C-alpha cells in the first residue's frame, strides 16, 4: 500500500485498541499510533471546545454578535454583519458560503496575521442566506471562531489550543505547527497521480485555515480527545469542560444535524456523533457512540476527491462491525469517475482535432474543396465554439462543481486538475490559432480557384 493509516478504538474511558498500517512516507517508515497526521475538518470540534471553554469562563456569550469580540468583522451586507452570532458560526448557519472557506485552503500565509487576514477577506463576501436561516458548511465560520479566541484571550490560536486542550489531555504527538510536527515524524501526505499514490511531503500549510482544519494529531492522541468527549469532558481526572458544555456541543439546533464541530448521524438505529476531515494528502474520520460508550477515529495520509470515496468511508465500516452490523459495499461515485475519465481523455481529443485539421488544410491547399457558407460554418464557426465550450467547462464549470477555485482544485486533485488547466488553455489557444489558419488557407484556396476560372 502506497500510504498509511492509524486506528484507535475507545471503550468507556480507555483505549482498547490502536494500530498503525502502511507507510508514513516514501522511505517506507511504518505508521504507528504515535505518528502525527493532518486531521482536516475534524479539528473544528477542537475550536468549538475552545469556544465553549471561554463561554464557561465568562469571556464569550454564544448569542452575542461576532462584532462584540471583533468590532471590525464584516461581510458584504453591513446589516447582516451586525447580527451574525457566535452560535451561528458554530452551527454553520451564519450564511457565509462554502466556496470562500475552500478557496482559502490554497492561501499559504504563515504570518502571525494569517487567521485575521482570512477573516478580513470576508468583507467582500455575499451571504447565501440571512444569518440563522440556512445551514451552509463553510470553513470560514471556524476560521472566524479562531480569530475570536485570539481576540478574547490575547493568545495565538496555536498557544491556546496547546495549553488548554493538548497539554491537559496529554496529547504529546499533536501540533498546530507543521514545522514542529515534521520534527516529530509527521506522515507525508499522498496524492493520486493517475491512480497511483505519490508521497508529497511539501504540501502547503494554510495557517490562516488552522481553526477550520489544519491541526495535526496522532491516532493515540485522538483517543485521549475522544475519551474526554465521551466522558462528559473528563480525561484521567482532568476536566476540560462541564458535562452541560459537552452536551451543548453535541446538540444540533432544530432542523439541522450539525451541532458544534459534530454532526448527528444514524447507523441503522444507533445514533452517532461524527465528523470527517480532508485536506490535501490526508483524510480523517471520528465517531462517538454515546449509547454504546464507544468511540473510534482513523487517520490516513491520502486524499482524492474524485477517486477516494471507498477509502474515506472505510472507518464507517469499521464502526459497523463494532456495532455488530453488516459492512456496506463501498464503490466510487460513478459521476466523479466519469468526470475524471472525461478530463483525462481531453488531450487525446485535442490530438485528433489537430490531426483532422492538418488533413483538411492539405485538402484545401490541393484545391479539392471550395469554401461556402455551409463549409465556413462547419470548418470555422463550430470548431471555434467547441473549443471555447471546452475551455469554459474545464476552467470555470469544473471548479464550480466542486465549490473551489483552480488553485484549490490543483491542491486537492493535482493530476486531473493540471490536465484540465492545460487542456483548457490549449482549447483557447488552439481555437483561435485554428480559426486563423483555416480562414487564411480557405482564402488562398478561393483566390487560386477564382484566378483559374475562365472569364465569360
């Protein structure tokens, strides 16, 4: 296997099983339960826990407007900016769109102002709905919460999480810094290149998106965290949050299944609190099953949004087996497979189009055909429109379908994304170049034939 994974299983207040599988990097170093992995959006629950700690400390009120703590906070709608609350950020009901949070994953800003810069960038963002009226999953909600943590504590987000969550939970292989994690044996992310997993140790670190999904944990440390979540905020006698605070974190508002960094799901008749996470090169899933007094988490150093569905759903089948349920058959999403194959084959279509154009140009030069209105439409207008359509689909429609911009799409699925970009640019250039060549050749052919015709 060209990547690795680590699994931890909790029963009550104990880790009952933990194991590493596969390799952590190209050297073949084996994964262990202590190997750190980027965890993606499962880190949102850490940000939610930090907010709830500050609520219980009297420093934050859940239903207070965000501007209470960040007076400069803005979205494009000034009135809406004044009423977005902390609770709405936690429950993803602020109206902030998903797209901006995805796009900010590609911003490599390692400065101390990285989180603030991402929040200030929301000043131009149009909401998808009035605050409080609609669920919309967006990383930007939790980035803003991270900024609130910094504002009310006077500490960096990294320092707060380390001092108030990592240290009390004895999470010795967990980090908010990629550099520190690398010194402790961070697993290299693996990206799919035409179906082959390739180690990518230099994937960018988006510090500005840290509160939404850039924390780094080992499977063993994940176990410590889940023990606290499962046992009313307590780990080995240390209380991170009151039982009431933990219960509120796990309870979604009416008409939505998303609570505070946790989502309510059902595995047959068993209610489960869950969250998954994915950043370039890494996938993570965690489950809490309160009625069974059980929890599991799995971290993996691979991610492919088009060809990674089976891997990302593997932890769910582990949970089903633990619950005595039958695992479900996992297949890739057909639509995404079709899109993947279509984009990969576009360069072949371009090659065939160039060959056909060369053959047609030779035919015109030999005087085998004479341009007409129908031929101009067939050989000039239609190919130009076709190439423009391909460029638009590849460079505009495809990123929109995955709610990202081009740069983020390249990070998440580099193989098909680079093919799409190259093919889209080629389609634009070739469409214009071909049109010029065809018009020039057809004009010369018409002139040559008219010169040879007798004058009656």
